[in-house]
């Protein structure tokens, strides 16, 4: 995200987290604004289009078999997703 100038915060436990397109930690539901929700949805769409599926905020699926190959695949695909997101939505940040 940083390489593509996309502000991103990861919240919760490292093996089961949620990401928000913002540069500050959200401390309450009220801080999760319509703008952040919209940008989160656009990021989720870009990730899905690049082959990364995130669980909904109400569900958690920690991975117990995350390999080095999985990490490489995630890095490759997430790079493409952040590039796509930035190209299409940088004007909204």
C-alpha cells in the first residue's frame, strides 16, 4: 500500500485482521465514516479482482498453513491490487 501511496491501517490480531483505507486507527464505529467504508469497498473489489479474497468484517478465518509461497503470491497480487486501487481512486484519498 505504501509503495502506491494508499493510506492503510490494519486492526485487530495479526492472524485475523481488517484493513481500512485511512492513516489513523479507528477507535469507534463512529470513526468508520462513509468515505472510509466506500474506499474500503473499492479496495476489497481491487483485491478480489487480483485474486485475494478477504473475509467479511463479521467473520474471521486465520490461516494455519501460510507458507513462503503463499506470502510471495500475496505480495505479488496485493501489489497489483494497490496499483489498481491507486489508479482508479487516488483522487478520493
